[in-house]
C-alpha cells in the first residue's frame, strides 16, 4: 500500500488494509521500492489541487514502470484522483490493473479475491507509529467554498455514527494507541446530519472515557458556527489537548465573500477571542490562502496585519489554484499573476517564521510532557528522540528533539524541559 495526500486518505488505506489482512494478504503500509518485488501495489491518490495531482501521477508512472520491469505484479489505483478523473486515467494509463474511487473498498477487495466483511469497518492496520492514530469522524462537506473540489470528490457531509467511532477508538486503544487526532473535511459540523445539531463535544467527551487514550486532538475545524461547547469541554478535560486546527483561509471581507466562506472578519475576530478567553493557553493552527480572485494589495495587507496581530502559534499557507468544476473556476477569474501569488506566499511565511520563533523562544526553560514518536540511533553517538508535546500535531508541526535519549522508546511519555528553540523545532533535556 502507498498513500498520498492527507490524513483522511491514510485512514481509508488503513481500513482497506485490515480487510485485506483478514482475507489472508500480507500488507505493507507505505511500501517503498526496497520492499519490491510485490504481488500487488495499491496506490491511494490525492486529487485536491494541481501539485498533489502531479505527485500522484508521477508515483503511478513510476509504479507502472516497475511493473513493466517485473518488480510489481498488479498496480491498483484508488482515492480522490481516480474518483475525479477515472475516464481520462483509464485512457492514459491502460497498464493499470484497476481504478477505484473513494468509496469503493468492497469492489477493490473483490478484485483481490477477498470478501468484504462489514464488521471490520471499525478495525484498521495502522500506518502511523503505533502510539498515535487519526480518527475520521465524518466524510464529505456541505460548505461549497468557491475554490474547493472536495464536495465534488467526496460528496456531502456524512457523520459516522458515534457508536462506530467509539468502537474504532476502543480497537485502536487496544492496539496501543495513546493519542487520537480527530479528522474530517469539517470536524466541527459533526452530528448535524444525525440529530440536527452539532455533536462534537459529546463525541469528544465519550472518547475521553476510553481507557488507554491519553491525548485527544482536534483538527480540520471550520470557523462558521464553531461549537464553543467544545472549548468549555477542552478547558476542563485533561485528556483533550489545548490545540485547535482551524483553516481560516483569509480575513478580508471581500475575499471571504468571493471564497463563499459564509463568515466575516468581525465574526472571525470574535471567534479567536473566544478561543483565547475560554482556553487561555490554547495553541491555534491555521491555514491561509493567498492569490484568490479578489485579493488585491489592500486585502493582502489586511491578511498580513491580521497574522501579525493574532500571532498564531502554527500557520501554513498555499497559493490559489483554479480547480475545474468548482464555483471559482466557473464564475471567478484567476486574476492574480502566479509571480504575485508566490511573492505573497513568501512574505506571509517570512512573517510567520518570526512569530513562530518568538512563540518557540517563549517556551525555553519551561517543562512539558513529551510523547516520543521516533528514536534515531547512530554509531558512536547517543540516541536522539523526536517527539511532540500537546502543542504539536503529528506530521504538520515541528518536533521537540530530545538529545541524549538513552533507554527511550517510541510511544512513551517523558517529562522534559525545553532548552532552546528554532523557528519550527524545539530542543529539550531531562
């Protein structure tokens, strides 16, 4: 198995691998060339934006070349790219042995000679380190943002029943998982299709009761209608990390309107005030977009001023990419030149680099609990551990580096003290 794209894709791959393992296959998560030869390689693709599609296509071409050389048997393609572009892929890649969309796990299992077993839907073969996992609480999105193709690929929002999520979390805990990272296209909308109201706080409260789960982290939220009862729960529940990932995309009202975000600058500022008031030590991660149609120099200056004033602990950014079939591609002109997009991206990230360094520097000298992800050994040197505190999400945030980490194992919690900082990583000692 090889998975490209986001953590939601990773969860899909892990569910599929459990079905195949149950059917008698030996599965290798995140297979590399050194794992070849393989009887079958399944590629779970990303089709969100142009660079992600290019990465998926390049990997597919390399796999088909390995097949031609006899190092792979069959090559099966699944996920967002094949969901959205199945017909052209079938035409351009006839050497592929099968193309499957985002909800076609039963059909893929059948092609592998494995009966699909519904009661295994709450079980997975992890491709992350054994002590943390992602829990996908819903699928699809109802938002209809101008730039986003996700509803075209994944469909409308569909919450997973709470009982299934709790069963999956108990299964993961039994496998040794200590940290759950909640993901979806929009985690804050959870429950609306089930009961007509947001049920995220209730779900998180029930997850906290599962023995073995020590940290619960909230990713992929949405600002409009954010359920503030989640913040009250977060403030009082020790297992919930004081961390929220909330992609805001922009702050200028004219750009937010063009994006169809259904929120305003004033509402966003009030929400951030709620975050800081209800959970004073919260770590906020956001994602911003530059170069969207309607973003003139004044709007971009508003964005920079907003970042300077808000001082997000974590921030990522990307440039606008016109995606066919979206509202933006149909009704908005991609009016910002690519060079200006790139210049704005670099200016934004340079500003955030200083903010991130100041935040990390403020943590020097403070104690924290470290969850070890990896231990790196080199001949003649003490082991070095890479880990995270409650303020770092896996994969997207930096590490805390513990030097001289003798007798340290992945998945252990350690009490350490931060000793120095860079813009994106921290260093610690016992």
